[in-house]
């Protein structure tokens, strides 16, 4: 239990909070408003943001895709430099936010900003960034993690930087009412796996971390059990809040973390364009089976304190799968159109990226990855 933890992002949570953008950005800043495919123009978010910016100077950049690419974001970098932008406002979900984090750092970097992703350079400075969150899943609105893809090479990489924390996050859960069931289900599963990566390792003495993680798990289970209420204000607010708390890294402070499910899932997304949450759902159950001996005590603790299951770790894993299935997320890779090169593709990418000994004990090897993916394809 030794850690340093600092989270500088201010949160404005609740209905009607988008107007607070006006108070969070100085009027002397020239803003680049960044968003995705245009859904914010259909659900009223765009109009609220434009109203909040009526006394500000801004230009727009749209078209940030799911799993944002450097190819797209580098176009925005060019605009930032040419227009002398000094504040980035991201309006969207994790993809828009991550793309904007990359943009904020790349705009002040002289080289190829992919250097941040391949580890040859660290972010030393970045433009200030604010967020209006429209989709609950990644927690990117209040953390220092950035995940970006490179279309040219089918790579999906990540980096951490204290310069990547947004200055503020506006979180109005009512804006999620128009999201698809797929997006809501993805968000719930993403939050569940994020919590798992910081919890299902080995026992520690960190009572706060375990207790808080179990609270998040129980909340997500309740949301899955009340899926029919997913359009209500309370359901949406709880998903947005839980997803945020699942990955602001507070529950991971001072305890072992895994993240191997994510590292494997990232490659499935890079090669086969699986939704991020769906790539996690087809990996995690089988990884827990393969690593069951190492993780047996925490799986059992999860069973007792979240699912009410005693002395049956197989049943605990099945209960997790059932949570995912209740919100429409498959847990089998065989449910998707995957070619017979999936194992070799994933293993080659992990080797290239230096992930050959993953997990909290650095013992999830490539052979185990092959076993995990084989089980998922049966």
C-alpha cells in the first residue's frame, strides 16, 4: 500500500451541466471543438455546446472515428498549428477524448507523435483539454491514458502522461438516452473489465480498494439485471458514474494490476475491428480459466462479495459471462467473423509490442494467449 495519486480533472456531473463549458474556458482562448460522426447534432448536445461557446472563438473538427487513428488526428494537428489553437474541447466518448489527448500533445511536438505510442518519446507538454462526455465506458474523461490506432499498420497502442488529464469533464447522463443498446451494453462491459483488471489479481491488505471495486461490480450487476430500465435517468446516471470511477485509477492505487485482457483485446480490435468492449468480453472469461490457479483467491472473493457464490470459481466466471450476455455482448470469439490467422496475428503483434509476459505476475505467456483464444473460438 504505497502509492502516489493525483487527479486534477474537475467534474461537473448532472443534467443541464453542459452550460458550464462557458465558465470552464477563458474567453481569450481560441478553441478547437472536436467531435465524431455527427450524432451530437441529432441529440441536442451540439446545440448546447455552441450556446455555451457563444462568447468564445472556436473552429470545428469532426470525423473522429471509433478507435481513433493517427491518420485522422494528424489532420487536426495541422489545423491546430495553422490556426494557433490554444484549447481543445472534446465532445464525445472515449474515442473522441483519446484522439483529442493525442492531438493536444502532438500539436506541441516537433516529431512524429506516434513516438508517444511506440515508446520512443514521452509527452513533455500538451495543450489544455476539456471534455463534454456523451458516452460512458472508458473513463478517459478523468484519466491520463491515451489509446490510439495506426490504420497503416493495423496497430493499436497506448501511453500514459500526466499532461493528458483533461482540465474538466462535463458529465450529463441525460445525453446518453439516445445511444443504441449496443453502445450502452459496451459501456457496461467496458467498466466491468476495467474494474476487474485492477481487482482480479492476488490478495492484498488494501481494504478500501477491494471494497470500492466490489461496490462498482455490484452496481454494474444491478444495472445488467435491470437492463429493461436502461432509458431511465437513474440507470444512465449510475452507468456514467460507475464507468468514470472504474478507470480514474483510484481503485488501482497501491495494488497489483493485470491489463492482459486489454492487451490481447487491443490486437483483436486492431486486426478485426471488434468493438473495444466486445474484444474484452471474448478474452476475459477464458483468461480467468487459464490463470485460475493464480487468481483463485480474488475470483473466490468476487464470488462471495458480489455474486453470493461460495467455493465455486467456475460458477463465478460463468456469472460474469451472464452479466455480459444480459446486455447483449457475446463472450465467444466464434460469434464474430474471424479468420484462421487470428492466433498468429495476435501473437505476432504482442511480440512486436513487447508484450510476451503479461499480467500481475508477468506469467501470461504467448502459449497461454494461444490457449485463451482457442478456447474462445470453440
